[in-house]
C-alpha cells in the first residue's frame, strides 16, 4: 500500500490529499455537475452536443448500434452524424478487443459488418480503434465538447450506450443504475490531453480497418493552455493505464512530464488515500466487490468507527459465482466477509417494483465513492483487479462539500425514498443501514412493500 498523504486544517481534521505523482494536477476553478442514471446523463450530453460550436470527441468501450438516446434523438450514430452535418469535428476512439478479451461486452470493434453499417449511413465522423494489453480493455467513457475552446466541457463516467435508458422513478427489468460527472473549467483540459494522447497513439491507426473517415497520419496537437476557471470546485482527473500502452510524455498545460510508458495507477492510489483519511463516512457504489487491498483499507476505517455502506449488484455476475466455487479464491471472499463482522458496515443491493407485486433487481454499474460528505470520485474504474491493474480507466476526484452532499442527497433519495438533506453523512448512512435491513426482512417474508429500493445483502453468502 502507498504511504498516504494527509493534509490538516486549523482544527487538525484529516482531509483527503490529492495524488502528487500523476499525469494531471488537482485544479481549482471547475464547475462540477454529477449526473445520475443513463437517461438524464445522455439527455444532458446530447444537449451539449447539440449546442457544441467546434468539436465532439468521445471514447467508447461498449456500444449497441440500436441504442436509443433520450427524447427521440435516435441512436448514438444519429446524434454524431447530425453533429458532423453541422460542421463539427467529431472523433471517436473505439476499443478493439484482443483474442483474450473477445466477448467481454458488446464492443463496436470495426468488424466488416460494423464498417458496412457506417458506410450505409454515409457516416463521416473520424474514428480510430485502440487495443488494450492482453485480456484488458480500453474502459474509459468520456465525452469532450469544444476541446480547447472557452466552452470546453468534459463528461467522465461509466455509462455505456448499450442498455435501456434508466429514468429515476421508472424502474424495471433491464435497467441499470450508473453515474457520470460533467466538468467545466481547468480540469477539462486534462480530459482533452488524455484524448490527444490516446488518439495519436491508437494501436490500429495505421491499419486499413483501424480508422474511419480519415487516414492514420491525422494527429492532434496537445492543448497549449488551461481552460479558464468556471466555478469553485477542486478537481483532479485521474487514470489507470497499463505500462507500455502509450509513450508520449508531453505534459498537460501547467503539469509536469509523466512517464506514461511505465503506466499509471492514480485512481488506485487515490482510493486507498481517501479511505485512509476518512473520519466519519464512506459510501461506495461499484459494479464489483473491493479487491483485498481496498477491503483491508475499508476494515481499518471500520475499526476507526467510520460508517461504511457499499452498494453492489444484488444479483452477482457469473464470474463472482465462479470465484465463490474456486477454492483458490477463498481468501478474496474472506476479506469481504470480515467487513460484515462490523456493525458499522452494510453491503446492499437495490430492487424496484416489478409491476406484479414483487421486486426486480436493478443492476449497479456505477463506480463512485463519497467520503465524509466532502470528497468524491466518479468515473469508469471498478474495484476489481482488471480495472485497478489492467484496464485503461478515468475518474474525476472532486473536493467540494456542496457538490458531494448534494450528490449524496440525490442518491439516497433514489435508494431510500427519503430526504436526507437535513442529516449529516454519518446519520444518513445509519438510516441507509436501517432501511436496507428492514427491507431485507420484509423481502424474506414475501412483503415487497418497501421503503425505497435498498435491501441488505449478506457478505458471507454473496455470490453463492
């Protein structure tokens, strides 16, 4: 584990420090707007695309060509083709799986069928395909509007245009819970830098089937200046990048050269550092159970009296069940089970009314953590080993109590059906625990007239 860095205020209260050794510095002056669930998120992104003046750049991991954007906007490709027709510079980096990672989600891999579809549409945006190392994937999900312009706006998160759009208040089969964040201001420059670095070194750029709408020598220039301040939030764009994936260490404006060829683990470092510094509460939503390194840090926080709630998919994925059956993975689950021995820890899932008197599980795809109602991370990084040690990931770490508290209120309103705006963070998580336990007991008795969506899961049996 890294040696944590903790700064203190005049009252000697521990505060979470940013990561010093990173591609991107923490920057003041940002506007930050968390976006909860896919329909509100893609509605806001589409609005930004429709008002863009210069460019729309994005990275895609998984995409369904028939996925419908909100409010009758059509598919992802309809939205992008309309942007091109308005004269915007539209560029996409798609992930291309390796043989070891094939079948890992619905990738738009640039197959002959994919290219035929683009040809039939007369799509003229510019695209490049990019591989990851071995069985890993290019897992960043970012949108960048008007790169390098005063109106520059970045969106960072984990939502793929693949599953049914989830509108809060309308839950049912096939819905997913997820989170994105909109960033305007100096930190958007770092999302710009990341895109340029990836575009210029995309692995397939010199292959005939590795580009679309241009040739492989169409390089971008790195940003030369930092976007002007727009707000009050301190933000650090953070990444995990596998060693050897990229080589150009050209620094971001105002930053230092970073040896990206050696890889980067800024998100992993920040998770441990934030958990170490927590003094009252840790709230996690993640698609995956925490790996042992994170679970050990969480147990230390529990020993300090920190309240911890972890929201995961109520229905474990098959790889989790397979791991449970594997005796060699017993140690992994032992760390999770140990967390369940603490009264101040709760593992939860969420489920909505199914219209027939029962409940339907809502898949949790979010990758966020909130600490002490003062700090948050939102992005693409799961807490499993692939995301932390292999995939290319991006998160935005946010130091702004107003933003974090408002996000906590919004999430708990959705999950608990209660307004927690008058509660502090510790009391809010204790209420979360109470509601989840009551709903679990009701569910065991066949009573699904719950308060909210959350129900308690048993760490000792999860995945069996």
